[in-house]
């Protein structure tokens, strides 16, 4: 008896392309492993024998193979319509079983992975009859009825680890192999494939010029299902080598196209990764999953390139991931996290007026580099993207909380503070509208022009879109381990009158209440960073500084630290998540209070937007000043904007309510609407 093999079932309805997929998958796995392949069509006892065939397969094939023994089974003679000869299938390092019912309920306890293959019904019939000719045609309806009867009381589709939408263009085997590598049960056996995936080579090109970023994004990614633009939209206003200019030096444009492109979505403890036509679902905490795909230096930055992003994952982490960092489990209408893996991207260096094209070496890299080069030239020609007013119906927002309700919650917050349960509570509410025909892209272009910010961004994950003009960094970890958080606490609106504007800035700068709020969050973040920092490396390099943006003045501090060598970077991010400036202090008890006070989930708002790079760097912004278009809201397609402010013992309810109106003004006025009454 040999050691028990890893058994992978490739199941699906007839004509879905299971056989070809299984054969091609076996060929790829044979580069590093011994592989056996078994086809269930060899054992079904006739055209009415699906259920009996499944029973025979489980008893005579799957059970012995799963125990490391040879399987002896009787084939079916399709010409004589009777049992055929005795056959033997030997166990191997990996066994692939393929056919309708290969992952049936009785089989699943003996399997290590289930791949469900799907295809359009007309395509399936055509493929099956093309393969088997007139022999199969008289029995198609009979067999199809058996399949549906079996599926009606078997949860194989829902229970499958990997789902494949097979277009029969030859891409499915590679996509399935990528997906298999995300299954923890297969991690050990697929270590050679995982090692090859980590042995990545980064190609790069440096181009002179300052293309119109919106034009470039629209040219390259206007039709991409998933795309990300991390946009330092205020770069022109902070030229030079100041700290503000450093924050706004680079913009990143990418999608999930190409050989290495993938997308991930996480909801309530379940992570789904999509690689082309294949999607793999695994249970478990998101930050544990993130640790498995990020945090080790897989590539080196190109010579002369000063950016920290060297391709990798980009997207958002939603506030409800707090369930993994000490908070309660609250369900959100939007995914708790959505990221895409960019195997190629464009990086704009605003200081040097250069463009970097980055691509992982792959068969399609040359073609993409040519396309990107051409797009950069086209976007540098002086013909920029026209910025019209946001198109579609002007949204009419309603607030989750009326003014009276919000002020009552301020009083409740102060009661909690008086009881010693918190020092500072960052109370939020949500404005929501029917999205109708709202155009998030045109709205983002208008927002970035009117409210430029160092951490602006536009994200598109299918029909889910965000348009953000965030000024606040949540957390940066450099490739060499340098860490930085830059919380914002304290806000004043801007005035068109120079003297009045200066007075507003001075009022913020000298406000004891705002300084107290800011310092409380600084202390919280010093503690968050210290969990994985070298002892003694946590410093406050800037305390309660004032930064001015298009519509607001803000009070900002900077906390620096250095990561311990070998520390798990995903856990270091989790230790600081969600941003203390969006919770209050102490964080865990205050999040619990907020769950009681707030009338629903925050979703993407209060989370983080940014990247996790292949050189182990990350840079994440706090999700504020952010519109979210959700196609799956309770009432269909919805548009939302989260707003909030920090409540302390000496907060004045009217002032706090006016502050959230001030924070919302820049976004709402751009849309041609106002704060709801």
C-alpha cells in the first residue's frame, strides 16, 4: 500500500468540458508529480446508469484509491451494453477523477478538492454531440434528466471548492491550477507549483512625460471589469520635496488582466479568489489569507525606480473586518474586502514627470507593454479627458440619522465616556440615495478636480464602484520595514475670504478640544504600531500639524516605527485595523459601543484603500470622503456617503453635527446636491 494520494474531482454536467480540462490539468501537474486519471464514463452501467455508476465508482474506485490501494473496477461495454473487462487504476501522488457525479455526496468525504465545471446548455449539447456523435444524441435528454434529478438532492455545486465557467478556449486548465494553489489542503502537495509562482521576474520601462492620468486610465482600463486608480490628485499643488509632496508623488493605475490577473472578494469569513474562468472559495479569516499571499519579498524594484509599489494586490478593506481584530461580527451589504492582483500596472511619478510600466514576465507581457506605451503617448498629446459635471440624475440623499437622532447619539456617547467606557467615540452616520443612472466615473473626475487629495482613488469591482478623495493615510509599511501612520482629527471648513480662512485655520490650530482628540488617537496608534515594531522605534515625528485642502483645514499627526525583522506584515496591518481615527479610544471597547449606537454597518467607509506590493510594502488610506455605488443594496443599486466625527466629554452637539455637514460638503456640492434635512 502506498501513501494516500491527493484526490481531485472534476465534476459537472455533460458537455461542460470536464474531460479535456482534466486531461490538460493532469498534463500540467505531471511536470512535478505522478498523476493518475480516472474517467467515470468508463464505469457507468448504460444510459440509465448515472446513480448506479456513482455507487460503483465510490465503492470500487474511490474508496481503495483514497486508502492508497489499487482500484479494481469493471468497465462498461457501450457497444454490447453489458459489463466489460476488469481494470486496475493505481494510486499516484495525485489522482484526478473526472465525470458527472465524481464529486457526489457519497464521494466528497474521500476527496481533497472538488472542481465544478459549468458551461452554457447549448454549448454543452453541441460539445457532447460533437465528441460522441450520433451514439449519444438519442440519449441526451434521458441522461440530462438523470443529471438534474441527481443535482436536485445533492449540494455538489454549492459545496465545490472551485467553480469554472468553461469557455473552451484553452485557458481553463491554467486558471484551475492557479485556483488549486489557494486551497490549504493542497498547499503541501503543490509546493513545487507554489515555488514557481513565487519565482517572478519583474520587467519595467521608464518613459519621460506627464500624461493625463484620467485619459490614460480610460484608454487602458475603461472596459476592464475590475480596475483600480490610486490617484495622487493633488500632486500639482504640492510640488517639491516636502512631506506633503512625498505623499503625493506616485499614482498607480491597474486592472486584473493578463496571465497573472486575479481578483479576491471576502465576505463574513469566506474568501473567493477568481483567476480568469475559475473561482476558488476558502473559509477562514481574511488577514490569515492575506498573510498567505503577501508579506514576503517576491520581486526587486527596477533600478532608478523610487516607488514602493512593484505590482501586487490593490483594492479596499472594509470596516467590518474589525470582526478579526477585536470587534463584533456585523454583516455588510458590500464585500468586507475586494482586491485585484495586478501582474502589470502603470505608475506615474509626478515629481520626476516620468511613467513606469511594470509587468511580470509572461507570454503576454510584450504585447501589454506595447499597448501601454502607446496609451501613454496618446495621453501625453495634450488632449485630456473632458471633465463635465457628474452625469445622471442628481442624487437625493437621506440620512440614516436625523439631526435630532445624531445629537441624541452624541449625548449617549458622552454618557459612555462619563461612565469610563471610552475616552473618545468616533460616531458616524450614512447618507444614502437611489443610484439610478448615477455615473461614478464622471463623478470621480469632477471630485478629483474640485477636491484634490493625496490618497484619492477610483475603484471598480464589477458594478461596485468607489470614488474617494481621502486626505488621510492609515498605514504605510516600506519594503525595508519602515512604518508610518498619519491620523487626522480636527476639521474646519475653508472660506473664500482670505482673512476669514486664516482665522478658521488659526481656530483649529489653537483648539484644545481638537488637540485632545488628535493626541488620544496618536496614543492609540503608538500602541497599535508597537505590537510588531522594534522596541524603542515608535516615535511621533509630527504632532497636531495643520494641513489645508480645497474645502477643509485638517489637524494631522505622524507616528513612525520600524517593523521587527521577520514579523508577519499582514498581522501588523491587522493590529492597527481599523484606523483609530475612525473608532476612538480605547479601540475595542469603543467599537462595541459604536455597534450599539450606529444603526447599521459602515461597509467600505472607515476601512482602508491601497495596495499590498510584491516587495512586501503596503500603503493604505483611510476611507473617508468616499462615494460608494453598491449594485446589491437592500433597495437595489444604491449610492452612499459615510460621515462622522469624534465625540469627547466636552463636545457640543450642535458643533459636532455642523462638522459632519462640513466634511460632506466637498463631495455633495460636487454632485450638485446638499446635506439632507
